[in-house]
């Protein structure tokens, strides 16, 4: 079997390899992917540093063309790459193709942004002096991405980094190297100069730590667990390095008595269980007012009975497998914790056997939960959702905000008053009204508050806040 190698200084570099296993069929090896070393990482950082002076001064048309080519090829190969994504991560094929299309759109967007780089010229308060305000690229950017969006998240970090003239050392999650390798291969063939984009696959404790230890890495953008994010922050402060963190979530969806029941049920099912609940924006807390509570729970339970859990590539599958055995154990451990805490297991929670061996778990719904239970406060990152009964809108809002996280929040209501108040007073970075809490556009800012995020927003024009540094120049006329 071919070993997919790391890309360092424009060359594919051999290394020991790790198997990439299909969670829908654990008998299938998706591919063998390089297992990078500390030395590989140091070489990649050195290559990125050497390439930075030329790339940071490259023409905007060159950047535009390369990013446009990458976006076009990803779109042309959406079915192929989407199938790879489904095989290595377990996301259903329609979801995987949709994510691949989104990655293409991100590259298209930043191809356009490369042609719209701008600054300001303003007068000084002193006579005969001009002031010029520009944005310079930051330098070598370390990119560390998670396994749950193996092509979209790398795209929304790599594309702006290149657009604004930075060079990159990229470490994808160990579980899902395939899509990341595909993106890097596409960009490499699109004409990126040697050393501008370097890929080092491997363990976070090896590759990621080597990136954190290097004083030559000017910025780290990280998406992953809260614990690892804190380590990234601590190491970055030591080097006076810019860092951007997207971490956990325990996202609420409020359902009020006046909600359209069908809208609320569809939004809750999508938010909590699609993508196997493995989204940082997933709604794992459904906060439901008492007048609609019983009807809502009954309707949501009936909806869950119709959802098919099966092989991600199989037609008709709504929910694929959990990503791996370790995550499956986390999910089942939390199901037991919920029972022990006194929540009622209203639906699911059982392991499932299918035609192919995989990590299949029924969507799991708890009722009679409180906001103080661990299943209501800690991120599970699986298809496990708690329903919390509240008296009225005021209690619902207070409960929604009573969390150490603040990424996404939703409300189902037909009241303009309550929708408007919730948008203004929700302590989350993104708010959805009568929509799932998961699912955001590629051209608008993404990020949260409190323990969910740190640093400038990702995506859209707001990405410039992280990937550039502001320079103010004065000139005597």
C-alpha cells in the first residue's frame, strides 16, 4: 500500500507510517500516512521561515491564481474527496460532499480576498505628514486541526494564511490525515513555491509540541479540545506568539411554548445528532419550557426512531459511526454518568451491530436532566443530548447562559420579542433563530466566547485580524 508522505520544503518526505482506519468498516485501511518526527517538524519550520520573505512580498495575482486553482480542483473532485472524508471520519456521504464543497468555497472566497487587500491613507494631526496604515503578514503560521471537519477546518485556516502572505506548517488530526493530504497535494500542484506550505502528519505530542517549542513560529491557530488549547496558549505566551483558539462547546437550544413544533424538532434533531453529534456547534442541551415540553419530547423521540444509523457510505444513512473506539467509550461512559446522575434515558444509548464492523451508537436522549449534571455541563462530543425543563423564557435564557462555554446558541420561537431579546442577551458568539445551532456560512465570522474561543474570529474578512499585523507608517511630505 502506498505511503502518503509529508511535504517539507516542496519535497515529499518518507517516514514511518500509521494506518488510517474506516470507522464504518474497521476491516478497511483507508491508507498509510506518514508519522512525522520532531526532526521533520523542525525542518518544516525552517523551510517555512526561509520561504517567508519571498512569499510575503509575492503579487496578489499569484496568490489569487493558486487559491482559485485549489478551489476549482476541490469542487471538481467533490465526490471523490467527499467519499474519502466519509471513509476516514464516518460522516455520511451527503454531509461529507457538502463539507468538501464548503472547502472549495472557502478557497474561492480567499482567492477573491487576495485581490482586495487594502490599507488606509489618512492625514496626520501634524502638518505636511502623511499616515499610511497597512497589514503585513504575520510570518510562519502553525496550523493544528481536529478530526471532526477534516477538510473544512484546514481550508478555513490554510486559505487565509496564504491569502495574506504567510507561510505554513500544518499538522492535521491523527485520525483523519487523508483529506488534509489531499488539500496539500492540490495546493502543491497549483504552484505554491517550495516551503510555503509544509505538511507534517503525526502525533500531537510529537509534531504539535515541536511547533509549540519553536520560537520561529509566529502564530498558532488551533481547533480542538479545551485542555490542549490551554497548553497551546501557555506555550505561545512563553514565545510572545500570537495564538487563536477554537475549543469546546455545550451549546443550548431553547424551545419556547410558542415554537412551531415541526421547526423545533427538526432543528433539535439536526443540531444534536447529525454528524453523529461530533460538532463543536452541536446542541447537546435542549432547554424546553414546560408548556411544550412533553409534546416536544414525544415528537423528538418519534423523529429519532426514523433516523438510520449505518455505514457512512450507504444510501439512506442519516447518522454514521462514532469516529473511533476511544470516542465511543467516552460517549458510553457519559451515558452511564447520565443514568447515575438521575436523568431519564428516554431513547437510545445502545451500541448497534451493522453489516460492517464499526463504532455504531444509537442517538441518545436524556430527559429530566438538570443544568448542574455533568452531562449538561461537560462536552461529550457525541450523539448524546439532554432535555432540561424550565418554567419560562427568563429561566430558559438564564439556563442557556449558565455554562463555561459560549460558542453557539439557538432558540425556537414565533415571538419576535423573545427572538430579538435572545439574540441580544445570549452569551454566545453565534446565535440561531429557528435554525440548527450547527451549520454556518463560509464568508462570515466564526467563533465564540468564554471557554469556547480565544483570539480573533475565523473565516470571512475577519480572518485578517489573526493572519496579519497592522503597520502604521509616517512620511514627511
